[in-house]
């Protein structure tokens, strides 16, 4: 069994216990989870006070490459907040460093926003599958890409980027 959505580090709630590598491995063993995708924390202003960035993810992966699957994350507003930013080079750099996917997306923009669509294009170009936290609105206090009732925006994005959705060219270990 593979858990495709885990985080390490301190969480966003006061007095919440930090999830360290040893604790995560203990829980994985208890639950019969062979591997876990490790997603970074922070990066987007909608998220956490405490960061556990991709470099931290890759360090944990190097210590436990048989158990952890590293993912890379950036904010689609990076690169001058432009829908034409070339993310391919940095995505490829982290893929070459061992990242097997991208995410979790947390910027609170509509999922069909040109900034997200540009990011999806570049993730597909380098062959990184995407994990996202879907939100119900673009509003203060919520994180993740947003859609309307019935997910019409997500459907539009999946049709616009068919080779990047569903089954990807990326295989997890």
C-alpha cells in the first residue's frame, strides 16, 4: 500500500505535535503502508507558518529512499506572477534530484486560472503527476485550487491537458 499524501514537520495549529520521520515510519508500519509520498509544507501564503520545503523532503528521502517518495512544490504565482513563466527547468531539476511528482497545490486560485494552467502544462512537459487540495471557493482563509459545484473548471482543465491527467508517464517506485 502507498500513502500518496503525507507531510513531515510542524503543523499550522498551536501545540500540534510535529510529525517526524520516526513517527511517520512507525505509523506506516502499524498501518501496513509500504511507501509514502512526502509533500512539502508552506510555500504558498495560504498555508502554514512552518515550512518543510522540497530540500527537506529530499533529505528525508535520502535517509529513507526505500520508504519515502519525494514530491516537489512551488506556487504558480512564483516567477513574477505571470501565466508565461517557464517552470520546466526547475521542475526538471527537482525531477532529476529524485522527485516523482508535484504537489500538493495550495494556492487559492480557480483551478482553471491561467497561472495554474501554465503550471499544469510544465508539469506535463517534464512528466510529473500533480496532487492538489481542491477548495470550494476563492476566498480568504481557504487554501487550494477552487472550483464550482459539479467541478466544471476541473473538467475543463482535464480536457485541455488530457495527456497530463489520469495516468501519467511517471511511475512510482
